[in-house]
């Protein structure tokens, strides 16, 4: 029987590429999304991948959503915590709502989602948690105190939980993408994009598929000896 993978934020951008790659690798994939029904329907029409709607910032919604996924597809073997938002602003102008929204989705969302599948993975002796952090969680970014804090927190969560899951066959790893050619990045002015690319030694933006391939590896049996790791995928822009 195919393993079940649940991808949060799994219908657009990097998440969509992850969902499609894991499907191609033989997983039964559930793609979570928070609000864009039109995009979710288009994604399912294109790929045949089932979508499930809830906000990862809401613990009770996560509990109900994972229960729905498992009732439909079976126990979750692979969880990809990809859902994320930005509410950028210089800190002296940042509102509490901007802070709370980003922390709620980008950091609390990892707890809310992982908590639903953790016990089952431990009991079955197998699990893969892959957390999508960010280059800006490693180096920080002006105007993103909320986002950088959340994404750095994702890395601490990964390292701590990896130590708890290792002897139960559950690995927990993180990926830190650099700048990727998603709709959000491609919408910025061309001059800004050019300035970003100029900082990337490989000379291009990442593609969503670059990150999806990293996820597929960390989810595989081949990665069973890797846990608590941070896989940096940024074209050489920031070296750790």
C-alpha cells in the first residue's frame, strides 16, 4: 500500500511542486490549503490530487482536518509543513496583528500539525516530518522580524523533535529554500528580481521543483539515517 503524504500549503507554488513530486514518487498525497478555493479546484483538476481545506494556525481545525485525511486515505506517514505567509514591515511600524499572523501560521502551525500525527508515527515505527523553513530564518532579513523569527523557530523545533523521534523510526528534518520563482517572487519589479539574482552564485532563482526534489529525498527510505538536519537549497546565496 502506498504511503500517505500530507502537504500543507500544498496547492500552490513550492507546495504544489512538492505534492506533484511525491505523487510521482508513488505516495498518496493530500494537499492542504487555507483559503483559495479556486486555486485548489484548479490544482485537483490538473493533478487529480485531493485537497483539504483548513488553517494550520487553528489547532482544532488541524485535528479535524487530519482526521478527515486519515479517514479518506489512511494514516499519515509523511508530513510536509510547508504552509507559510508573510506580513512584512519594518519593526517600528509592525503591528501585533502582523506579528501574530506570521507566528501563528509559520511557527505555531508546525506544532498544530505535527501534534496530530506524531503519536501514530511513533506507534507504527515510521514517520517523516519535513519542515520548510527559509534562508531568512538562517540569516535574518530586514523588514521580516516576524517571518525570520518564525522560520528560525522552525529550525529549533526540527532539532529538538528529531531527538525524540529517532529511536522510534521517525525522522524530522528542515529545508531552507532561498529565493524561488514562485508567483510572489515573480510579481516583484524586474529590477528587484535582478538584484536578488545578482546575489545568487548559481545565477538564477530556484524553481519549486528544486525544493520538491529535496523533500522527496528526505521522505524516502534512503534518508533514514538523516534526522535533525537542515538542508540548505539557495544556490550558494548563504552558506552555513
